[in-house]
């Protein structure tokens, strides 16, 4: 169908409706291959949502067609009406399919809850069987049911005991892991403290070594100065610049005795 002479909104609605109808067709084809009742129910709900959206879009399409009726040619209006009727017919066919699948799923649920023989028939059969039993048979049947109940209770007790044991073991394992983590944290704290203390000791040693080096350098300079002065004195004993240095000055002049002068 050619919609070139209609509004853009109407052409857009036609495309959206066509997409949903195509998705419904593919969805029901896939639904036939699904055997699980729960999956069928979920997919049927999704398809129902798509049908609801399609119905809303068809209503919008019909409203747009009525608004465009005065601006379009009679041939275009006829084609639009046929298009709308075709959409409604196809949507109704999917609605019927949905009803069939829903009815089938409901019958499966009834069979599941009522059992193979149906709910009422099964109850009447039990009533007839109970009415045809003697008192002794009824007592034996009751005792058997009580024994089965006791066995089920014992099995439940075992399951509970096993669950409690597993819980206790899990709690013990968690406690051991918690204690181990605490020990690891304490060891990490000790290591951190030791590293900090060692770093401080290294700094102190470094400062002490630097001080010792300064002292040794100063002493070395002093020794070099003394050696230099000694060498200069030995080379030039008449050097007046160093005559006043104790131990290095030239020998004093000999004093004359008083009687030698006379």
C-alpha cells in the first residue's frame, strides 16, 4: 500500500504496528516449540503486552485516519480503512491464539493440582475405600500412616542435626580464620614498628658518621698545617713569620754573664 500522500505521523504509526504484528507472529511460532509450562506462561505474558501496545497504536492509527479523511483522496481513504481492518483482523487472530494457549496452560495447572483422576473422583474413591474397611483394617491403616509420619519426622530431625553440625563447623572455621587474621595483623604491626625503629637508627648512625667525618677532616687539616709549618721551618729557619711559634722559633741568643763583661 502506498502511503506517500499521507502524514508522517500516520506512516510512522503504520510502521510501528507492522513491527509489533511481525513480532507477535514470530513469538507465537516460538511458543509452539516451548514445552515448559512456566516458560510458556512468561512468553504468553510478553506477547499479551505486545498485543496491548498494538491495540493502542491501532486506535491512534484510526484517529489519524479520521483526521486525514478530509485532506486525502477517496481512494487513499479507502486504502487506509482497509489497512485498519486488516490490522484489526490480524490482531484478533493473535488474541484467539493467546486464549487457546491460556486455556491449555490452565488445564495443565488443574491436572497438576487435582492429580490424574481429578479432584472429586479421587476423594470419592478414598471415601468408598474407607467405608468398605473393617475397624481392624482402619486401625492398621492408621498405624501405618503414623509410622510413615514418624519416619518422616525422624528424617527431618536428621536433616536438622546435619544442618546444625554444618553450621557449627562453619562457625569454628570462621573463628579460626578470624584469629589467624588477628595474628597476621599483629605481626604486620610488629614488622612496621621494627622497620620504623630501624629507619630511625639508620638516620642516627648517618648523623654520627657525618659528625665523625667532620672531626676527622678538621684534625687532618690541623695535622697538614703543622706538617707544613715544620717543613717551612726546616727549609728556611730564618723566616721571621714563624719565629714566634712555640717550639719552632730560632734558638735564643746566649746570655753573657756579668763577670764576663768586666
